[in-house]
């Protein structure tokens, strides 16, 4: 409660918050603006602080914000409902700070082009990624949001630090999750195996820290650094010494630590975000959330998507026979596999991509759409 009061000390501050989001409010806004479907904890805090009732009631011109390029309307209510289940420990103002960031980074990321290119890659491997995320209990939107930021629009990009693949795994992290990484063979190039390792890493960090915002930040900064950030924050603000290695979900919950505590604390920023790969860390979670929103935009723009499937060569197979059995042509099969020729020798176990199937976009939209399935 003190955190909320310290950040929004008056009704004027609250009005300024909404004004900063581009929302015009009337003189009688205290009668119109009411509390959304937040978690009980946050709802009680806002009601106690401002005397609001327990529901929103407003006109569309009062709270809606339109992004013209995608003809997408985002409201504070919709955004809050969308994310308060993922970030249910955040205060009311922090959720709205995420809302503001999304509107800022939409244009930035769209101009960059990487997320849209990665979106097309994600669709090709959607079923596999969805299955792995569900098995590991990692929300699909977070999985795809991170992939859209990390992959940089490529299937097998290599960073200046040597991280590789659609989830930009370091060699050490990949090996930790059972992948083979040698000078002659690198499984990080395999999108499905890369996804399995990246999603497993997210699941393990969520189990340790207990919160998705710290987990997402940890994907960028590293698990060890998150522990050390929390340790530094506790020592500077509470005078207690808890080593980074001992930081877990119980410690995070006891001290009520969230993303904004870490990225806004001067000592944490100076130590962890001032140089090296920490530089972009303060904006990483916001960009991932923006990518989650962009995926929703992109999938709703699509009318149909043709995808390829993988076929493993069996004894006696020929390219012509494979094409015929999959209702495609030899020419289309060769176009899908530029490393093959019509006279090449096939080896048993060799994998080829077979075109011609179409995704169930309506099923994806239903699963991924408004509310992210929560």
C-alpha cells in the first residue's frame, strides 16, 4: 500500500497518469472512472486510496486509445485485464506504465522489422512451440514475445556474443539443456530444439523467482544477475544481506519486489544496467510485452498461411514419390528445399520440407487472442 501511495500521492497525480497515457477525462472523472477487473489485492488498494467503486464505467471516447496504422484500439481496461494475470503482483500504476510503454515501442519495433519477420518464422513452427510451452507451463504469449525480440527476424542469427538461433542461446546454456554445440555441429540452429531449451530456461527461472516479469528480465540479463539485482535492492533499501544465490520466490514475495523496483532503483541501475549487455535491460520486458501485442495484431491480419512439414526419408523414397504422396509437385518440393536437385541421392533419415498445408488460423486466434487465454 505504501508503494502505491508514495507514487500517487493525490487524485491530481492519478489524473496526470491518465493524461500521460493520452486519455482525456471529464471534470466529473471521479464519478465515471472506476476500478477494472484487477486482482483483489490491487483492487482493494485503489478503492481504499481513491474511493472508487469496484467496476469500470466509462464512455469509449474517454478511455480508448487508437493506433491508426493497425487500426487497433487499446484501452486501459483491456490491457489491464490482459496482463494482470501474468503480472498479478504489480501495482495499479505499474501495469499502466507497461501500457504506456507498449504504445511507445509499437512504432519502434515495427520500424525495426525484426518482430514481423520473426512472426512469419513462428508460424512455421507454431504447433511445436505451442506444445513445448504448454508442457513446460510457460504462457505461449511470453514465449512468442521473447522469440520475436531475440530472433532478430532470422532463423539462425548469431549475435556478437556468440548467441545463436531463434531463442539466441549461449553455448553454455544450450549445453546445460542437453544440446550439442561443437565447431562442426550446433543444435541451436534447429528451431524446435532451440525453442525447447529456451522455454525450459524460462520455466526454471519462473520456478525460482515466482514472477514472470523477473523471469523475462532474467532471459535477457541472466538468472545469476537477477539474483544479484534483488540482493542489491534488499541490501540498499532494507539493510539486510541476502546473497544473490539465496534469492528465490519466497524472498521476492517477502520484500514485494517487481520489475519496476529493480529498473527504477538508482543503485541497481548503476551497478547492473549502466554498461555491457545491461544497457537495454531496463526496456527489455516492455519490448517483450509489446511483441506479444504485435503478434496479436499480425495474426489477425492474416487470412491464410501456407506452412511446410518435415518428412524423413525412408528406404525406396524418391522426390517424385514424396511430392505425389503429399499432393504437391516436384517443382514445389524443390523450391521448398533449395539444397536438393531432382537427380540428387537421398539418404535414409534425411529430412525434407514438404509444402502445401495451411494453418488453422482461427484456432490460433481463438487460443492466442484477447485475454491470451487467461
